[in-house]
C-alpha cells in the first residue's frame, strides 16, 4: 500500500488496480471511502480502462477482430507498477504486455497519478501511446463514498447537490449493462438529488451532457461535505448497490455499448483516442 498524507488528508492506494482504498479527513477522523465489504461490493474506487461500462456480449470489436472483455475493462484487476513519488504524490503504471495484447490490440502505458493539494486529492489519468497506430480507449473513475459519514445518521439524511440547475434524464441500461435507448426523468429539489435506496433499483443513473462539473455530497444534519469535480469528463454515473451505505460518483470519458448493435471501437459513443507519439491526460478531484 502507498500512503499519501498532508495536514488535511490521508490517502491510501493499492497497486492492484491503482485503487484508492482509503481517504481520511484528518480534522474529523472520518473515513470517506467505502471499505469494500465483499458481501456487498468488493471494490473501493476502481479505475475503468480501456472501456467504461458493458460491451455487447462482452466483446470488443477492433478492425474486424473480436476480443473478449468484461464490463469496465481489465485495469481494475491488474497489478500496476509503482512509480517514484513522495509524501503527497504517487504514480502507478500499467504498461501493455502479451496478456493485454490478447484482449486489447494496442501498445500503451496507462498511468494513474494521485496528488494531494491541500484538502483535495487529484486523480489524473494518463495514457501514453507506445504504438505505431492511434490508440482508441475509454477511461473513468468509480469511487464509492461512505454515506452516511457518521454513525447515528441515516442514508436519507444525505443528498447530492449539482453545481447548476439541471434537467436530468437518466439513460437506461438493460440487465447486461447496455443502453436501451430509453431515458427517464430524475427529479431534483432545486439543485439537490435526495438519496433514497430505491434510486438505484434499476442500476446506475447515467447522465450525458450535464452542465455541472461539480457534484457535492451534503447532509441535512451538518455542514461536512465531500465534492467531486470533473472539469473534462462529459458523462457521469451515479450508483449504489441497493441497500448499501455508499454512493458512487463516477466521472467518465466513455460509456457502455447500446443494445441495438455491434460497433467497432472507433465508432463507440464517447470514444477517446491518442495519436502516435502523443499523450492523453485528464484529471478529476475529490475534496473534503
């Protein structure tokens, strides 16, 4: 485990998946990350690469060839190399290998970089093209935050506050995790989405085209907050396992397949690309 620490926060990252496993507010002692109860949901904050969401038939199609790949890709189950860092910065690298080439035909170095900046943690995704062709990919975060923050409180005491007023419509997923093409309205109370167990009865709420680039977890009982800022991520998932005491706020650059047919990776919705000799980089922030 790698531990980062400053005056405000202590963050712990596991090299498996380059996953943030703990984020403690040192002023209050509160642990903000879900602690991966295996009987409920056995992750803390997986990093999603080289796809986000579910592929139709768990198949990735690239230039006429088919590769098997599970939902959200292989990074979250891969062992990363630990890069040189210091007390407030850590980097993790997943380079291509014979194993990755069997399921994803590109040469790359995928890096996840963590930096403490006062009361915020910056999570940066970096993709270095090591290939002789353009690399196509999706990437995203899936952090799960404890709700409620404190014992003696209820899940329903909490709400998500969007940065600006939104006309929210969730894009619906089928049982296999693909978009059905249907949407459903999600009612806000001003800028507030009140957390209720039944919100996630039909999987994640997936939003496209949000104006907001900041979503904050707040309580009706106190003024402690946790915010996720995602300046350059155009898709957002909000999810919890029904009945579990956490909520995921998931910035995505990419999304699931549609159920209406197979597409080559180059034609996938929201696909990202990095040209030969170039580097992709994008970051989101968790602040307390």
